[in-house]
């Protein structure tokens, strides 16, 4: 796809105002570079973002709004409208064609066997499953979750171990929907998938449909369990340590007696901290699976 990238270098005030002005141009793809955010990160005020922070984030010195559009007319209109605005220090327009690299990641996402039973297959590959194999068919789009990350495979391993037929499951941070689909394959009766990112919610619903599970997987856009009223037999959450710690109190409220909380996205160095939070909320840790630098924990209420 061909697209235009307009980088509008601006002021502290501009970074707050320009995105609102862009709504007149019906733009959906924007990115903000805000040195204040970097400061917050450096100061550790947003600690729960730390685990996945890309070092490039720390190179941000300018305030900038970056706009993406595939419409040359719209790119020209936006450039014209902002070029002489007093809040704009610099405006750079780039034209790019991402058709080559856009699909490059697909070369690295291959059919893979996650456990003895679970196989994950990208939508565009064919696979002939063995008699005991369960296949998850995934097109992750831009959402997280091809199953190859240790944090995801750790969850799948624990789901396989603790799922009982007919269990209800709450998947917090569903990403591509991979853990919801794995749950249904492993015998879950119904699954609620929640994600804070609307794109992940869309991709989860699409992948549920692709696997013939649209009736068993309900999708909700929300922050952790804030929009959830129900109780479940299993709560699974592949987030990151600080979010898991925040969730451990609510997870207990959303579990039936004897329910299991499977949490992941936890760096091994934060394992003890997570275990303490689980124990404070009446959980008994039954198993921790370590893979690479990550661990996934199963705890019982
Ligand atoms: N479950 C998938 C994806 C894990 S990535 C897998 O195991 O592969 C973590 C997901 O959590 C992302 O999709 C992200 O959007 C979502 N997330 C992050 N913070 C969240 C929050 N506060 N509430 C709900 N979802 C959240």
C-alpha cells in the first residue's frame, strides 16, 4: 500500500491541539511524540509500561504529531492547512510504499506446535492435523498474539493443564484472541474476551469467527475487568507484571470458588512480586512455568 507520512513538529501546546484539528480531515492514523511522556517513563511514573519499552522511545526530544494517510489529496490538504500555522515548527511529508515490508512478518509466522495437542497455524498456511491435535487458525493483523511468544505459550500450557470441560473463561487482554480460541478448543463452554484496544477486540472477533467460535466467544472493549459483571471458572491474563498485580484483586472477584487465575507476561525478576500480590488476594500459587526470561503463573482461589 502506498501512503503519506506527515510529521508535524510542533510545541507542547500544539501536540494537544493539532490532533483535535485533524478530525476535520477525517484522519484515523495518528501518532504523537511527546517528550513529557518520555519524562514520565524515565521518572518511573508509568512503571507498568516498562517491560516492553523500546529504547527508541527515549530518543524523543521534539513534540510532534505524525499523520498517516493513503490519500494524496488529503496529504496535500493537511500540509497546506498546517504549513503556515504558528504552532508548527516544521512539516515533513514522506511518500512510502509499504507493500513489501507490510507482509514481511508473515515469513516469520509459521505453523508451530505449542504443546503436544495445540498447533497454531497462520490463516494463509495449510495444515493436516494429527488425530489428537487441536488447531488454532490465526491472522493476528496488528494485534499481539501469534502464539510464538513465551508469554502466550506459557498460558496455553497452563490452560491445557487446568481447563475442565465446560469451564467458563475470562481472557483479559485478548490481543489476537489466541487464548480465547485455545480455551474453547480445550473444552471451555463460554469465553469472554476483553481488550482495551478496539483493534484487538475486532481481531479477536474475526479470529473467533475464523475458527467457528463466534457463538462461544463474546468480545468486550474495556479496561481490565471494569466492564465485567460475571464470574468465571478461569481468568487468563497475558499482560505484564504490574498489570497482573493490579488485576489480582479483581480477578478474585470474578472467579467462582476454586477458580484458577492464569497470569503471564511476567519477567522472572518480577515473579516474587506477583506471587506476593496473588497471596495477598487469597490465591494459592499452584504452578509457575518459566520460559526464557518470562514466567506464567497458575493460582487457585
Ligand atoms: N492474549 C494475547 C495477547 C497478549 S498482549 C496473547 O497471549 O498472545 C496484551 C494485550 O493486553 C494487548 O492486546 C493489549 O491491548 C491488552 N491490554 C493492555 N492493557 C490492558 C488493559 N488495561 N485492559 C485490557 N487489555 C489490556
